[in-house]
């Protein structure tokens, strides 16, 4: 938790150093296992700091599908671009999923499609299923650029 807080502070303290600095209110997820009463409203707070058109750093906190608090830290690697649309993956680490390493940290790669305008953007990710530990979903993350 302290490392996540430190990462958020460092990123938040220097938005002018980045090409774009996005903030988001968490996610909305559409889970494919509709009969499991999973949490689709994954509210929280996150940041994304673009280093280049291809690479961004990201960190945040949200209410996950199992209704527990999760943290994440990582990078977006988006090597494919067509106008305002980028394609790639979010790679990093998550915690807070009770069935995955008893809620501890684990690595993840989430294929991601991003739509980015000057002030508003949307990340759409495909969360792969990992047994009964992580449920598959399509996640939608609305983001606002505070340094356009």
C-alpha cells in the first residue's frame, strides 16, 4: 500500500513532465459469468501518465469483482495506433482478489484498446479468466486528461 501511495504521489506531483496525464474513477466491467453476482461497478481512483505515444505508467485502486479493494501498478504498452485509437496491453501487477495468492500481488497482462481525445479517453480491456480466481470481463475505464 505504501508503494502504491508513493507511486501515485510521484506521478501526481509532476503532470507537466508527461505528454498526457489522465485520471479515472475506476472501471465498469461486463462479466461473462452473469450468474455469479459479480460486482460490475468497480469504482475507485487511478492515474495514467503518458511517457510517449506508446508507453504510459499507471497506478490505482478500485472495488474489484469480488467486492474487495484492489490496487494496481503497471504500464500501458500500446504499439499500434490509428488516429485516436491505440491497441496493446496493460501489463503490471494487481492485488486484492481473495482467490488469487490469498489477496496478494500477482502479475497480469490485459489486452487493451484505447480511444483518446484531447481531454477525454476510454480504455477498454479484456480481462482473461484465471480458473475460479479471476473472472473474465470486458472493462471500460473512462479517463480525463488534466494536462492537455
